[in-house]
């Protein structure tokens, strides 16, 4: 390949993970099974295109369960909710379908289990993120959020020998381990969770970007600004050697000046992004001379999750 050949390196895995796929299909099938409107608490997944598409089909997105009319159907998003939200829904006689990602549910179980054993739980995550609020809500008296390095110094525990860390599933693997190391300096007996909390898809997408970024002057990540895992991919690309990296929802948001002097563009997408948006970007780049596309594959994903039990039952009943 000559030095002037413009090319695109396409990360694989990228885009939809099993938890997002399950959550989006849950809303689509709820609309088919029950008919619109179907209420959804918060964005089902953090992606503008997905939310707008589902809204067009009859989904109504609300911030809290108390905005849903009494007795109506509400879907809980992939990020999970606290027990208080389930109670609020029960008080309003709402029919609920819980589309929480099973990997988030696993962290909820860990929080409950260690709270029951009276541990102090240090939850590494981003303040205000829905997933963090849901996990912390499982054991509010035992969980302390650790977001920044400054937060590490503020942690107060009752018994330094009974401390465990858990994490938001969509963080940067490296950033999380850095925070764990800082916590362990303060609490040498800090225990690790029984299994890795960072989700396989988050980890895989970051690994693919790390493999690709050193060859790229520019990495474009398709994803929304409120998507934690998408924003982390931008950071990972820069740390791994890309000269520049940007987050866009759609190809039309790319600033053509980003391409000045760029031979190799890396392209990837967050775990809540449908691949059609990535292909739109690849086509946009091809129109500007980046016609050669090479996929950089670091893992094959075969994980799938079954749909929520409430929906499976309803569809089975409808079919009979």
C-alpha cells in the first residue's frame, strides 16, 4: 500500500452488545404485543437514533415511573433500576417489563449480597449515571460512590478488613483498575468482586480500539454523548496512540477539517449503536477518498440473552 492510500480501519467487535440488543427488541416486541403506547423509564439505551426510532413507533420515554398513567405498561431500561423504582411502579399498579441487562443485574446481586454480609461497598462509577443510581439503590447504606481520584481520599469505612469494590459495567477497564489500585493503597484488604464487573462487550470494544488506534491519525467513534462506554472509546483511542478522536451520533456531524492530512481513519461504535450508523459513516468517508476498508478483529462475540420473562409469557399467551 502506498503511503498516500487513504484507508479506514474498522474495529470489530463494535456496536450492539447482547444487553442492548435484548433491550431494544424488548421495546419493539412490547409495542407489537400490547400496541402503543408503551412507556419506557429513561432512554432504553443511550443512543439518540434508537430512542427516536422507537419513539416514532409509539414508545413514550419518561424520566420517572410516576409520570406513567396508573395501570399502564412501563419498560425499565437496560441500565437497571433501584428497588425504590420497583416500589413506585407497584404503588401505581403499573405493568412492568424489566429490560435491565443481565450483566447489570449481576452487579445488583453482588451489592445485595455484600450488604447482607455487612461489607462497605465502594462502587466505582460515574456520578449521576443511571446504572450507578440503580446499583447504589440496592444497598444505599453500604455503598459509597468512587468516581474521581479525589473521591478515593474521601472514603470512610467502618472495618478496613470488610471492604469490597464493585463497578459500573461500562467504564474503561484501565481507569477502573487505576481506581482500584488507589483504593487498595488506602485499604490493603480491599476485596475484588467475585467476577469481573466490566462487561465483556465494553472490554472487547476497548481492546479492538487499542489494537487499531496506533495505526490511525484519527479515530471516529459513533455514539451518543450520554453513552458512557462510547465516551470511554474516545479516551482509549487517544491513550492508545491516535492523534485525534471524536464522538459523533451521525456521519453528518463529522467536521471535514478533521481529515486534513489524515491517511488512516479508525472507525468504531459504542455498545448501543446500530451498525447502520457505522456503515453510513464508512460510506461518507468513501465519498471523500477513504475507499479501502480493513476490519481489525480482536474477538468474536457469541453472547445472547433471552428476552425478559414477562414478555416471553405474554407472547406465548398471545400465540395460543
